[in-house]
């Protein structure tokens, strides 16, 4: 039933208070390698919000893996609750109204997971069911939304809350290699919460989108192209990004989109809004040229990248928030959400405002 | 693959699976013709296997008989027209316009969206809009990119009529000929290289509005797509 489709009723976001320019980071950590400096300064990214460590004796910070994990936990417990508050306050709900909680993170492993920590800290009901999605990377927001909307559909009228919480500054390794410099210059900290409910009586007020369906695409040949694994030398987990992966993702992007459109009898021209993960300049360019999207189509993807960097799983929700604030969506408009990440994978969702 | 069975009133459309031809059969552009051109675009985007689209004919521009002067003109109609032109400009097929007579206003605007532009001797080109008190659509943008702002000023502000000789000198048209040579067009625009040609067309369209660094990023993204095509890999083996 169309009118009982799950809908995205509210969105809230939060970031750490400290906002830094790329140049500030080079100064703070006394980075002198010209190749790394140019990676930061020539970036499409202008500012990011980060939980920054103090510089070490030689400039580069010296955080142990234990300190990084601790930062992930306390950082998540700052920006996570802020994003939840920002989301729920828009629809006059409190955490006591939430029936199902999904938390998504890749930037730290912990048990009990973020759902339990968030419920304790914010005072959720003890009977709120929950699920943690850990380690799925930048695409995870749509993997999570797939499950969250399925739960909402199976439980009409109940409130499901999905929260992406990424403290990317807790995965930084400073070892003066290009491999880590690429990561350190790209990712930012941020959390995004979205309220999902399937209820026929929700058709009031400003347009909000129904979630109509999903389509996934795994590229097994690129399984190692994006990975977060243990680096024995550094004694830390370290994120790796293959330099070709933006283009490979771009070349594959038309496939899930074509399937998603075909499933719903639509053509590309019927899609008014594209909400694409701000993975980095190259991958967004590759998607533009493979899907035939314009700079206008990906304006929010670009501006979120410029202002926040790559926020991993929550990035696309920041773009979605900008789109909603822009006030251009109209009832009946279709949109496609698209995220890309380790697997390598491309996740897509079709939404429609009503 | 042939498609000429659709009921069109203002144009004749034929698609032989290789070349699609749109013959304008109304002297002025009205709402009906706009709608029919949209239907043609939908076919070209969704179904047509043709690698080349030819628009041909002559046009005196917008037909104001369609509009009620008391009610005034509606800006959304103009927006619809611009959307159609952009859609034609962004088709993933090479587009060709053959001017068989005078192209005035909207007809001239339509020609400016096409990759290949040819005319029959005696054809003229004119943008009378400003002289009539309105604007020649995004021809202010397209024409300036073709021929430079200086020449565009004269054509747009004075509404001067340009003959084929001057049009060729300005770069508005590529050549003057009695008719199009389909064999020649086929030889130059092969379906095997359709992706490369579509990407090149897009990069050319964007050339005036992008900084070098951004344009380079765009080129690399497009180049990866081009060299991943089986047609390119087959060519390498030859």
C-alpha cells in the first residue's frame, strides 16, 4: 500500500564544535612534506569538524589505538545525542517515543554498541529494540535505511530512528605516508539521525519522502580497494583507499541505478533530485560522467564535501538535509539516494515526496 | 527499427535505427510542436538505437497566435522551451541541423543546440526577438559562445539577417550544400564510438564554464569511462 510506505519524517545532524581549515591542520601538526601539503591545500574540501588531538613533540600527534577508541566512544556520545535531539525536536517527539533504534558506525568497535550507550545516556524506553551496524563504511547509511524502513513497514505507526555516528578523527594514523595522508585530508566527524515511520495518517504538512525501494551493487573484484585493517607497524587500524577506486565505482554506478529505475518503471529523466554520498571529488566526478548528472544535480554533494569533508555513513543525510532546507522539492518529485563504500559497493534508494 | 508510424502533426519523424530524422513541418513553433519535439526526445532517449539525429527544415519562430494576448504570456512556456533545447543539446547522440530556408527566432535557437550545422544556399538566420521587445532565450548564451560577444551583440540587438556566406564565416554553420550526405555522416559518426562522442560533446559544452583543475577532474572521469568501453578495447586490438 502506497500510503503505508515508510517515510523520512525528520532529519537532524551534529558535528564537533571545532571547525578547521585544511591549512590549519598543516600548521598545527607541522606537516612539511610538500606532497602531503599539496594534497591538503589543493583539496576540494575547505573545512572540516574534527576532534583534534594535541600536536606531539615533532608536530604529528601521538594517539595510541586505545586513545583513538576512547575518542570514538566519547565523541560519539557527544555528536550522537545532539543529532538525535535535533531530529526529534522537529516533530515534537522525545527519545521515549522511539520504538526501534539503529546505530551505524565504522570508526570504532565497541560492545555494548552505540545503541546501548545512546539509550542509557539519553533515557530511551527499556523496551526500545535496537540494532548496531558496524564496519560497513561510507555506504552503510543506505544499508541501515533498508533495514530501518523494513522494520517501520512491518510495524506501522511505530517510530524507528536511525543514527549514523562517525568519528573519523578516531581512525587517523599520522605516519607521513601518502596512504594515511589521503585519509587524513578527506574524512570529517559528524552524526546524522533520521526518523522513519510508516503510517497512513502522516500525509500532512510539508512534503516528506516515502522510501519506495532499494538496489545494491557489489563489485567483488574490488574487495580490497577500500579497507580498514590492522597495520602491524603502526600498531593501529588504518584505512586504505585504492587510487583507481573512484573510477571503478563510477563505471559501475549506472547498473544499480538502471535496475532501481526499471523496478519502478521510471526513466532517469523522472529523477528530480540526486542525493549522492560526498565520497571525494574524483568519485563524484566519475558518477557525474557515468550517470550523466550535472554539477547542479550534485550541488549538495559538492557543498557538503567542501564544508565537512567525507562524513562516511552520514554524508548523504547531510546532503539530504540541505536539499530539504533549500525548499525546492515538490510533492510528486522522485529522488535517488546513492552511497558508495567498501565491498566495494554501491547502494541506492528510490524516494518520492508526497 | 523503423519508426515513422507515430502521429505527429507539426513534424515528420523517421528513425531507421542508424539515423533519426526530424523534419519540421510547421512554419512557426507552437505549443503542439514543442510537445511533439518532447515526444521525439523521449523516443531518442529511451528506445532509439540511432547514433545520429538530423533536424531539418525552416522555421519562423514562435507562433504567438497560440497565446491569448489579453492573458499575457506565461513564463513557464519559455522555461519549457529552454528545457527542450537543453535536452536536445544533451542527447547522447550526435545532432545535426540542416537549414532548408529561413531560420528565425526559435528555429535559429534550435539550430544552435546541434553539433553539425549545414544550410542550403539562400537560407538566412535571424533573431528578431529584441526588436519585438522580448528576448531570444538562451541564444544570448549559446550564440556568444559560438561567435563571441561582439558579433552576438549585433545579431541579437539589431536583429540583422545573416546569409549563409556570413554564417559560415562566423562559424554558425559548417558548410553550404544542396542536401545532407548520409553516407558521409555515417562514416564520420560511427555508433561504435558513441560513448566517446557523447563524452566529448559534454566536455565541449562545459568548456566555457569550468576552471582548468575542475575540467581536468571531469576529463579523467570521462576518459576512464571511454577507455573502459569494449569498442575502444576492440579498436586497440586492430
